[in-house]
């Protein structure tokens, strides 16, 4: 079988396939980067880019919660399970964990898969170098796609020296002038990483972060309490009712001297089930009304990262504004940026697209995704948050039928599960799929 993608989702899937010794499946993993364990999230070389989850929650194995912490202690990286590891260290952990488990059943090709064609006995995979191989089953570990192109009311931003479409290109970011003014479009965790890389070593740089609401992610606190267990409603649910439940439980926790964070964390486990119980129109209402308030609380910054941002803001080097991006005028090596949240336009040396992953697979620039969509094998979920699939990861084609032997893990399941972008959920998907795959592969042939 084949695992397409070598980021966290693909590497976790390979880890669990190798850890399952009860079958003789041969696994071929593919990634265009030539390596495993990184992807967009963990390929950073900046050690100040930290995990957004405490180390004790980031084991590759649901049933061995201390595995990452033990590895980090053994390799001299940390001795505190509450700490937030550098993301590049987590990539090394995934690589070394797979290296420890892999045997003759596993192979890796540093090549880009550009097509997966269903056939009578499985799939034919084509890579960019012209090679073709066959697999009885394929797991699509697509990870996060790059952001959608930036645009204003007058159209897309032009290709220009000052326009940085890839927020993970650290070489271009850090090569900007030491006194540059940089506009980051987006105020989420991607923009937070970019701000740290830009400001930490260049005291004369200025960064303006802008988004529609101008909300930064909330911060974790130093000592986190145990998750607050909220009652899960039975019967039909609505977006308004779930928002009301969250408010009620935060108030109840506060009366007992408990912070709001354990309440949000306590709702994480039932979130997938609640999301699947929401009718489509209620999911749409959640996205239209509540999603940003939820996201800034659910996906939080490490305390050290939050402290750095607070320091930048106090120094006047970082400004966070709402209102979105009104207009951008090209002036050669610089640009003039109009922001509704500021009274005057500003001249910037760079505008960086930090809007987050583009989730609509029908607009993807990935040749594999484009090929599968054009063939009708892959189709967006109704909310265009990922791909149409069953809750257990079986891909649904354009007619709504299961594609036998084709599976998806990770962020591409967000529309189906909502909670599907973080390691605790992805490792669970990988472990469950590894247990089921031998039987599923036998059913394909």
C-alpha cells in the first residue's frame, strides 16, 4: 500500500502501520520534500517556533502518552512534560520513531505523486519523475495546503518583489531589510510564527498584523488545570445551543475558581461527535457566527510566545488591527497598504500571506489533488473545509460512493470531523486506520 505525504499526518500513519506487526502489508511512503516528519508545520528551522500543545499531549501513540516526553528527556531536549517543544524537535521525534519501527516492509521515495488512478486491483501511482507504481490501497495524507492567493476588492495582489505568498519561506522573511515595515495578512498561529521570525533578531523592524476581527490566539497558562468535563447534550443540537453551553460552563467553572481554558479543553473529546450531529445549516451558522471566537480559544499560543508578542506590542514594534485589507498599491520595491483599522495608509516593504491553509480542494494547486478532483475521485465536502469522506476516512467520490481502498487522514477531514488538524486527533486516525487496513485491503482485491 502507499502513503502519500510525509508530514505529520503521513508519518504518523506510517508509524502506526509499522507498529502493527499483525500483518505483512508492504508500505511505500512518498513525499516531494525528500524527507519525513515535517510538512508545512514542522519544517521550520526557527527554534523559537514552538508546539502549540504541551509535550505530554503530543506522543505519537494514543496508548503511550509519555512517549514524546521520554524521548525528549533521553535526548536532552527537556525534562518537563508541561513544556512546549520547538517544532523542529518534534519533526526529529517523528523521524526517529519511524526509524525505530521500520523494517523491510517499509520504503520511502522522495518524489511528488501527481496522480493516483483507480484500477481493477487497486491504484496506479504516477510521480513527477515519470515513474509508475501500483498499490492495493492508498492513504492520502495531504496535510495543510498553502494559503489561497491574497486579494482586495479590486482583485488579486500582483506578483511583486514585496508580495510574499508563502509565510513558511523563512529565507525570504529574514532576508527583508533590518528596518523593514511588514504587513502580515492574518492574525492566527501562522502569523504569530512569522512575527517572531521577523522581530526577534531585528529590533528596527515593524510588523502590522491585520485580519477581519484583529484577534490574536489566546495563550496557554503556565500551569494548566485538568480538563473541565461539561455535560454533552443529547438529542438535536444547534450552533446557538452549543455556544450557550460553552458560556454556561465557563461561568460555572469561574464560580469554582477554574479558568476558562479547562472548559474549552474538556469539550475537545466530544467535539467530533457534536459536529457530526449538527445539521449542515447549523454547521454553516457556526462558521458564520462563532468560529473565530472558538478558534482563538481552542488553538492557543505557548506562554513564552505570547510573552514575546506582548513585549513587541509594548515596544511599538507590533501592531494588531482589524478590518481586513482594503487596498494595496504597487510602488516597485515597496507598496502602499490601506487598512480600514488605521487612519492613514502605510508604506510596506512586504505583504505576507498568513491567512492560513486553503481548504477548498477544488481550487488546489497540488497536481495530485487537481487530478483526483478532475477525475471525480475526490470532491470537496459541503462546507469546502476538506474532502468528502466517511468519519473513518474512506474517500467519497463525486457521486457520494466510497472509493474502495482510498483513504484520507488529517486536516482534509476537517469538514467531516471538525477536530482533525492537531496531532492528538491525527494519531488516533492513524492508529485506527492501521488496525483496519489489512482487512480493508483484502476486501479491495
